[in-house]
C-alpha cells in the first residue's frame, strides 16, 4: 500500500498510461493523500490501482521526482490511524 505525498502544490502527481515516461499523460492527476495498491514496481515506476482518494483508477507514476518522494510505502496500521 502506498500514499501519495507529492504534488501538493500542483493538485497531485502526473499519471501516465504506460510505464515509459514518454507515454501519454492521463487527463487528471492522482491527488496528494490518495492511497493506492501496487500492481507492478519497475525501475522507479509504480503501476497502481486506486484504493482511496481522487484521480485515475489506475496508471503508472514515478516514485521520485528531482530527488523528492512522490509516494511512500505505508502499512495498513499506519493508514488506520
């Protein structure tokens, strides 16, 4: 389980249709604070399914941008607090 922590000043983080960073950007961002389930993790990119929050129900996101974390791994215990 992952929480979106980046993109607070931009309405969330960019979501792409495929793993490649050159693939099309989806029209809406994944909002800061959203909770997602990892489907696949590959080369600093995460394929996800939305559990809670707003934005695309699935897609590919980067874990880091310019050295800053965009998503962090959370335990279910942390999320229930």
